[in-house]
C-alpha cells in the first residue's frame, strides 16, 4: 500500500520505487534513492511506506519533516497508521493531503487548525456563516495558526510532563564514553481564550543572570542547582526572537496536547544505573557472564520496568541463569538473556550470573559482542531540570494565573543505555 | 463508517451501477458513489468512462461532495480534455463563491488540471483570486501561478502574473508572503538570468518580518530564498544573520538547516576578527548536534550536510567528536556517514578516543561498515602523524583476527601508510607476508605486491613471493598484473643477479601472451628501458615518489562552495551539483558563496573561489586519474608506483568544464563521489613531480591509441530518411502532405511536399506542433507564398528549433502536427529520426567519456543488434560521423573492432555507445549508455537507419 504525494507522477514511478526500494533484497542503504533521475524519499511506519517523489533539487530536510508531519496528522485523525486504517480513511487522506500540500509546497499542517475545515469526519461546511468562514481562513493563514479562537473551559487546567531519555555508552571498565539527556516538555493545556504563557526552568544562563542582577530574594533561591542546557528547540508557538534576546520562553499554546520544547544536556547527568559486566570465555564452548547493576538515586524513589538485555553468541546451545532479584530468561530468538525487575529503590545493587554453553563452530569470525543494554523508568529528571514556573495571562477573560490548576510530572526513561562488555 | 468497503466492489457491471448511483437524486447516495469511483481510481482501475456523470455532480453546494469531484477531475481531466471543458463553467463560478474555502478550492484544483484549453479560462479567475480579500484564497492563488507557469510559462508572463506575484511579497499575511516566495523561487529557477526575485534591502526586510510570523514551512521557503541574496556589505550581512539565528532553535529540522545555510553563506562576508563572527561560530554547533537526535532519515540528511560543513569550517564542530560515535542500533546509512565525519574531525587532541571507537567498529557485523572502519584507521594514521604508530599497531591487531575482509582492507591501508611515512614501519612487513595466501581481492593483492616490490631489498624471499603470484598471471585482474610487472622490475633493479630469469618471464608474459594493450605497453616500456639504459631505468622506476597527504576524499573547493549554498537540499545529500540530477534548465545555475569582506585575515581562510584557494587545496593522493582512465577499458592504472599527478592539460580542461558547464555536461561534475573528488584532488597536485616522468609514456601510449580512433574519416552528409506520406488526401480534404526531416548545416529542417488533389485553390497555409519530447517547434512560419492550384505540388522547407514546450511523447520521437489552410485544420502525427537532433559538438573529450561511462549505472545500459550490415569499422565510423555520432576511440580485440562513440542530443542529453564490429560478421552489437535510458531505443533506430543507407 503506497501513497504518492504529488499528482505529477505517474504509476510507473510507483512501480520503479516498489521494484527498486521496497522489494530490493538488501537492507535499506539510504532513505533517499535516485532512480533514473527521479529522487525517492521514504519513511516507514510499521509496514506502510510513505514515499515522496521529485525530479528537482528540493529541500530534503523539508521533505522528511513533512512526511513525519503527515504521519502525525494521520495518527491524530485515525490512530495507528496501518493498511486497514489507510483503506478505511482514504477519502480523508486525500482531503488532508490536498489541504496540507499544494503543488509540493507544504501548507498549514497543524491538526488543531485543520480540524476546523476538513469535511470528512468533522465540521460540515455548509452550515457555517460568513463570519465563521473568514475566521477559519484567517486562522489557517494567520500568525497563530495552531489555535482557534473562542475556546472555553469551565475548569482551566494544564499538565506539564518533563520526559527525559537518558543515553549512555560506557566502556567495560566503567568509563563514560558518551552520555546525554534528550528531554521534552510536553504540555496538555485546557485553557480558555487566547492565553499568553510564560515558562521558566532552572536554566543556568537565566539563573546566573538573575543572580548578577542582585535581587536578594532570587539570589537565595539560586543556591538551588541550575543546569546547563546545550541546546533546545521549540514548538512553533514559542517566540524564538524573544528567546534569543532575553532567553525567556513565551507563547500562546495550542489547545490540547503538544510538545513545547526539546532540549539536550550533557553535563552533570545523574546516571540512574550503573552496569558492571564481566564476561569470561572458558574454552571454546563456554562463556561465563556476570552482570551487576547499581541504582544511583535517592533511596526514597523507585525505579520501574527495569530490563537488562545481555546478548549471547549466535551459537549458544544452552544457558543457565541465577539472579538475585526479578526474573531472567534466555530468549533464543533474540539471542539474548532478558532480565526483568519490576521495581528497585535507589542506592541498591543486584546481580545476575549466567553460564552460556556454546556449540563448537569453525567460524573464524569472532563474536562481535554487542553491548549490554538497559531499559528503565525513574520518577525524576536525570538532567536535573526543574520547572520553576508556568504563568498564564489572559487579559480578555476573567481568570487569572491563580485560577489555573497546574500539574507537573517528571519521568526519566532510558534512551540508548549501553555498556560494552 | 469506514471507507474500505469501497475497495471491495468488483462485480460485473460495476461501472453501470455506479453511473446510476451518480445520477441519483439523493445527496448521500451520490457522495457514496463518488467515493467508490475514487476508490477504484486509487487502485488503478480505469473509471474515466464515468467522467460526464461525475462532472454532473460538481454543481452542488455541498463542500464535501465538491472536494471529491475535484479530486476525480484532477486525475482524469488530462485523458479527457474535451470533456474537462464541461467543468470549466463550474470552476469559474466557484471562483466567485461567497465561501473563501470554495474559491480557494476551485482555483487550486484548476491549476492542477494540466489541459491547455482549461488554462486559458483560468487566467481571469486567477487574476481575481490573487487580489482576493481573503488571505486563504490569495495564498492558494500564489501557488497556482507556479502551477500555471509549469504548464505554460509564456502565458504567465504575458498575463503579468509575475508582477502580481512580486507584489504579494509585501502582503500583510505571512502565509501569503511565504507561498509567493516559494512560487517565485521555483519560477526563477527556470529563468536563470531573469531578475524575478529582485532582492533588495527593502524586500529582505519584509521577508525577515514575515519569517517571525509564518508557519514552519513558510519559514523554510523564506530562508531558502534569503540564501540566494548577496548582502551589500558586512554590516548588512551581520544584521541579517542576527535576525536569522533565532531560527536555530526551531523544532523543525528543515528550518534549522535552512537557517544554517543562510548563516554559512553570509558568514563569508564577515571579517574574521569581528567578535560577532566568533559568536556565530559558537551558535552553530549546538543546533547541528541536536539534529542528530532526530529520526534516522533526518539524521542522514543532517549528517550529509554536516560532512560539507566540517569541510568548509572545521572549527565549528571540532569539540563535538563524541556525538558522532556510532550507536549499535543506528541504521547502516547513519553509521557510514558518522564514520566519515569522525575521520574529518580527527585531530591530535581526540585521536585516542577515535581509534578506540574505530577498533570497536571493526568487529561489527556489517561488512561495508567494518571495511570502512578499517580504512578509517588508515586515514587517521595519514592525517594525524603522531597517531600513526598507534594506528599501525591497531591494524596489526586486526590482522590477527584473521577475518578475511578485515585483513585485506588492513593491507590496503597499510600500503597507503607506507606511502606517507616511508621507511618507518617496515617492521610489520613480515606479519603482512604471513597473510599472503588469504588475499583474494585484487585491490589487496595489488597492495601486497606493491609492498613487496617497494621493499624488495628488505624481504629476503621477495623473489619467491612474487614468483608465486606469477604462476596464475593470466587469471589475475589487470590491476594485479600491472602491479606485479612493476614490482618484479623493481626487484630486478634492486637485486639484479638473482632475478634475471624472473623479470624475463614477466616481461614475456606481459608483452607476448597478453591481450591487454596497457599491460603490453608497460611491458615494452620496461623492456626497452632495461635493455637500452639500465641506469635511466633505475632512475625512473625507483625514483622517489611524492608523499601522499591526508584526505583522499575532500570535495573539490568550487563544488564544495556550491554545495554549501545548497544545504538542506537534495544536492547536499547526494554531494552533487543539482545539474547532475535535475533535467532541463532548472538548477543549472551555479551558486557561489559571496566573497569575504576584504579583511586582512582572509588569508587564514581564503575564499576558495579565487585562484589562491584552488592552489591551496591539499596535494593529490594516488588514485586520481587512474580511476577515470581505467574503468572503461577495464584496466586499472591505479597502482601507486606508476601514477603521477595528471598532466596539467587535463586538469585545466576539468576546471574549464566546471565553469562552463551546461546541463548536458554534468556528467563530469556528476561523477560519483569518489570520482569527482578524486578529480578535484588531482587538480590540486603540483603539475610535474619527478615520478610523473614514468607515467607519461604509459598515458602517452594510450593517447596514440585513442587518436587512431579519433581521426577516422571525413564527415559526410547527415542521414535523412526518404519522404513518406503523412497526411493522405483522403483525410486532408484533398491536401496531401508527404515529408521527411533532415539536419543540414546544423539546422533541423522539415521538408514537405504539399499536393493539392482537390478541385479548388488552397491558400493561407500555417503549421503548428503539439508539445513534444524534445521541444521541437517551427522556427518561422510556413512559407507557401503562392496559392496552391488543383493538381499542383509544392516543396516547402520549414526550419525547426528545439526551444518549444516539452512533453514526453510515446513513442519518444512522435510529433503531432496541425496544418491549416483556407479549407480546414488537419491533424497528423509523424515520427522523426532522432539523429536529426544530434548536435555537431557531440564529440566528448576522452577523459569525460571514460568518467561518464563509468558513472552511468549499468541499469541504464541497453544492448541492440544491427543485422545485415556489411561495412568495415572505418566505414561505419565515417558514416555515423556524418550524422554527428562521433567515434572517440577504437580498439581491436580478437579481431573485433570496438568503437567508442558519443553523441549529444539538442537538449543536452549525452548518449555513449560501444559498437562492436567483427570482420566478416554482418551483425553488429551496439551498447548504449545514457542517463535518460528512454532515448536508447530511438538512438538505436537511428544507428540502424544511418548504417543501412
């Protein structure tokens, strides 16, 4: 099942793509393919290939961003992108495509705005008054394309989730080869009107500036840790020029859930777990593996969904495991021992040891020893990021910052958390 | 309610049923029916028969139904142009609908219907919509101008739409501005010299304002457009940079990359001692690193771009090595790119870390990746002298693993290390020799043989080792054979007493038993050298070789500059200029970085466009022109011992071509990465190093060989087929037209005989062509001066040009013609021999030919047989030359003459051919290679026709 974005191309382009990319025997060597002077871009979502085709020197980054965005829009409309869902909604997809892409130029692709005038599944055009129509168009093309006017809630509420994924690559000797946190601040806003928001966090640059400013009140607070943010990117609602000049984050939020910002830090990361591997080759047919994990955070906090994945050689014939905590199993189909622990408090230690029997092979190639990887979830932000405030101003409606109910939650997850062995 | 049910109807009489439903009175039923029709259309069923019925549904006030019908129209209007006209009225009406959504929808859809007749009707509504009060309609209309321009450029110009579009840049709505910019940029690309995007400080200011307000996509259009502007001075440049930097924090990677492009370009103009310059450099690194946490496909695009950026300004990312470390789960395309960048960033400061990583990678699973990692270790050694020793020992460790491809790759890079640091690491030779038997790839074998030959005096059993290779001499690849020949001669010159027999054996193998001309030539040269003046032989063969230097694959500076101007686009992903993969006139413009603002510091980072920049390029590394020369004839001149820097004349040609390049010549620039960068590297080389004296005779010999082919024959007239009847009198109401095409003195002519077989006089003749594959169009009016009386015939010659509108025809050389006279308009179609499009300057330079042949993938190769042709190869090439098919080289193998030929079509497409002619065999084989393989069939027909007449 394929879908082409531009009508300028004929079916033979589709066929060329199918033959050359989808049915090519080897692994995908590049997401951009040039066949007979035609360039194909593709991304894959489960078993659906989304492809874009061009004969010109287009902006490649834009094409991919657009394909992702299209996935987002489709997901927002009908859930998972699957063959069945696409068949069920093909008319809708046509209409969406028609609206978000014109002659290969992406147009407004914000679901919030699209919902106001996409006719399939939604508002019926003919009942709108003239004012409503022009309101739609000015909103779609206007400065605040992501929010429509006239939203009302009885209870003004907002949820902030600080979601971090901590990535680590550690050498067998315990030396950190690379570590970084990529975090996202996801906001769910249920606010009336066109609220103006201001978001503050313990960004080192901001805190230092305030400290210098000499306000004694703030100086006391800045005794708290601040963090150095390497780089951050924002949702298009954030006024970037203001951030650039004053480093303040102000915006009018879209309605509902969206990603306010992404950031990356590399300094002073709290690594929630340390993995200490020990692999010993006993002769040609046996391996002894011992792995110790240590949790490294406040004892009062609990880590969840811990999973350690210890790769085994392809010629493994049998495995015996003993673990102190949780459950461990050898999964032959995945060539790995998977060790699962439901919960673990901070400052604890646990251990697994395994004996791996190997079939003798005459394969000269050494086992590549893939790294031991780990998954977990912890209730704090490994980067140390703290939300300091989120202020809401709506001058036209009569609710103030104090009336808004705000929720903040921190979740730290493992990204690619690997220790070489 | 789901739509999937629409896909399942496959009953008989389906079309009939749908027809009934479409004409139903109930709206819901109609809607359902249209959905079914569209479902059939999606899966590729032909539902064009329902055209009138669907169009009937168009007149509705239901927006949903209307959208569906429009969707159908876009698909089928082209195949049913006459019926599409029926829809025009509704379109025009909809363009005036009170609902702006419907107005926009109508104008958007109309632009997508690529039917000439409809476009005429489109002009008026479009003009209104461009000035509509609603921004949504205006932004849609702006795009529509670009659509219309794509269908009929002339019309857009005549109607003055371009000026209206320019006015929209000052529109109050940011999205309208963005779309206008996007449309203008696209149109401007096809008019390289027009001043369409008249960028001046005022418009730039407007764009920068809109930049803060429009959607993410709009920001991309505007940034891409800004990148084409050249600020007047460094102050303006700085102020633009200041206003663009906030975009680096955008969540959309494409916005970030486009902003990087603008900054990279305008930075050129800033004085390097300016504080702001340093600030800007610092600001660029974090967003580039952030791009690496995007989805893998975007990471790939970002990495390809970062690769360019670090070549141009290595200082930006020099501290960010770690982020390019490969993750186990990265897709292979990301891994390979990261590896490339790691090597570029490797320096004394981080080499230990890099080496540890590379060693890790060398044990991974993917063979390509492992090879590249091993090669990378070698490159580190060459780049960072202090690390060389560590690199060599790492390589030795890897050789110990005995993994076959790792060993071979390691040996190839160790050879390069020897060439960089002669007489330093020879202690490892013993280890290398142990692995001699496991080498099965030509490159590794050749490298090993080179090492043995080069250090023959230190290897006790060098003669035995080389002798062992000699046993299977004829089974070896050319690369190995050549290398072996040279190595044994070296050995002989070093230890003359013990190896006389060996050298004679190899010389006789090379000269007497080999069919390979290069091997023979080289053999004879050695033989003569050794027999006439052994001292001179020693000087030549054992001459000190120039050291190779670090980066083998730096992109040639002019190309790099151009690519920097294309950051974010496909060109930057392919590392090729747009002309290499975009057809036609688009993208032929070559973009350049602006000159730096005459500060004294410019020496430190010279503007590479200038001559100084070029000569600053790092000296060449070995495999420069060998690659180019080698591949076609399947002989490889790469071996380091023999290849000196290319002769200066060649490089001059390459540079010239670089600048003069038109659409067709792109083959040169478009060489695959390795090819073009090697060329670039070759260019930077010192013109005549001592060792070059050795390679000169070899290539000289080749030249002679080529000249043989080049000088063949005198041109004869171009082939022109006999006249055939195009329009029989029956169909032409008494007018009979027969004709043919010819190319005379570089002008394409249509030669016709008009015969009046009717009873009345004919006057007022005129002719028109439909759009066709090569843009053929009459260059003047049809000259029939006197009225054509009954039973009279007249010969008319109509000169043609190839600047008309283009549309691909089937067959490719089909031409649809309309002839008008006082009686009626007649339509007929004819096929022209494609040979009349072969231009006179279709003789490709040999070098270019070889590079192009190699560059075009084998998928684009087509083979044909020409039967019953009793001509000698010389006569063949003579004949073909008359039709502008030029023989570039000739070679005789086993009594078979191979002619290498090139020809160029009027639209700049090159066709390369290999024609095999065997004496006494009337069947020739012709092998055609072309970037546009569609033309091969037609070209073959021309070959056939030309040769048989």
